[in-house]
C-alpha cells in the first residue's frame, strides 16, 4: 500500500498486481480510496498469477516496475526488462548484541529480540533472521529469556498463526538441513502447532530458533543454508566472543540482502565500527535497536544494490516513482543588431 500511494503521489498511472494470498485486502483498500474521492481511472487492479502478469509486462508499454517479493523473480524481471525495476526483495536481517551487557537491560533486549523475530509470525521483510549474541549476553541467559517470551505466543490471540507463503514441509526441510551442520541444535521450538484448523498449504510452526556455531556458519558449505530466509517464525542464533567481531562483520558482508539491521549497544566506538563495516539500508543502533517496527518518518529499504526501492520518506518516493528531468528555458531577448558569429 505504501508503494501504491507513493506512485499515486508522484502522478503515475498505476497497474497493481498483489500477492494472490492477500489480493482481497488490496481490493478493499482501493475501494476505500474510491470512497475517499480517488478517481476510478487512477489505479488498475489485476487479479492473476505471476505468469499472466509477466505476459502483461511483456506486451504493455510499462515505463517502470516496482517489485516486492522473492529475489529469484526480482532478478528475472531485471534481466527481462533491462533493469527498469525497483526491488524490495528478501531481507535476511541481522542483529548484533555488543559486549556491554547490563543485567537490568536483559529483559528489555530479550523482549525486543522476540518481537523482532516472531511478531506477525515472522512474516515481515524486516524480521530478525539471525542474532549474533556476545557471550556476555548468552551467559546472562538471553536465549532462555527469548524462549520464555516466545512461549507466551498463542493461536488464541494470534500472536502466532498461519504462515502464508511457506508450508510445514519446507520449514522442516530447512531445519533438518541446518541441524546437519556440526554443533547445530534446536534452541527452542522446532515443532508444528497443534489443535488448529490451518490448511496444509500454509505453515503452522512454533516460534523456532536454531543455534549454529559462528565458525560453522562462515564455512562455504554451510553459509548459504545458514543465511537463507524463512518467511515465518524462524531465526538462527549464534554466539561470538572477544576477538571475533571481525568474523561477525564478515558474515554480515557476505549476506546477499542488506535490508534492516540492529546494533544493540551503548558503546559508541563499537557502534561506529559495525556501522562502518556494514551496508544495510535501514540500521538501528543503541540499547533499543530493533530490526522491525519502522516508523513512517524515515527511509526504509535495502542498500548495496542500485535497484533498491525505499519507502517512508519524500526522498524514497521520489527515487522510486519519479525521475530526474532538467528543463532549461532561454527566451532571450536576442540583442539588437545581432549577427551570426563564425562557426565553432
């Protein structure tokens, strides 16, 4: 909806195709815009699958495409349409807990870690995908605190619920692959929800965390699997010790999708080093740093890719939904008695 409104604000005629699993929502939103006075010719809504929309893009004189979805489809569109695509694709979002742990801050940090990973059942592009916890936090019991917070989630109040785009078989296969890594273990969760009516086409998993040793994550044979996003209530946990910050930063640099990130620390020199060696487009820093819950008054979007589409600010809207244009006016007057000079 944010990208739709940005496109309209900049005067574009919009053709929108939403996810087939949430198409009723966008249809009702457009009807709301009609009720508020938007001309019905401003937006064309199409209900269809991806291949049909792809054929429409091939045939229609489209000037620009904004795509939100998988990296595979984003790259396919980029190749097919010669780069005329702005992308909001997958976000494997990291959080680093610095060494400056204070016992009185443990409960809050655990709360925010749970919220970032499992709110909306983890179905946010900004959800916390991997947590690099300094050993001081681990020794203080952070993982157990996050587990206790996650255990409060229930189908009764939908603090955990259906996973719309990943089924249980896919989630289980991913967990099994990670557990094949030496030293990996299920920290908590790892089981399907019980006593529900969620259809099998959707996922239904407990909030789940798999711990993987940092050294194993960095190995080429494991890195891709350990940094694959599951768009649901799932995250990877790991621990780092004194002298291992450069390994953490190496992992962050090698990741493909640089959307959101969080640096939980009040040590300004630590924060500056991490920010200076990472490129995520929206990075939160400080004791209350988070990966999700971005307010609508700052830039939200990926970095490290010129195709990255942002939302949330006038700058983002202009970047995605407008283009620079220079109009030079020169009306004269022509001086009296002017004659053509010698050609140059």
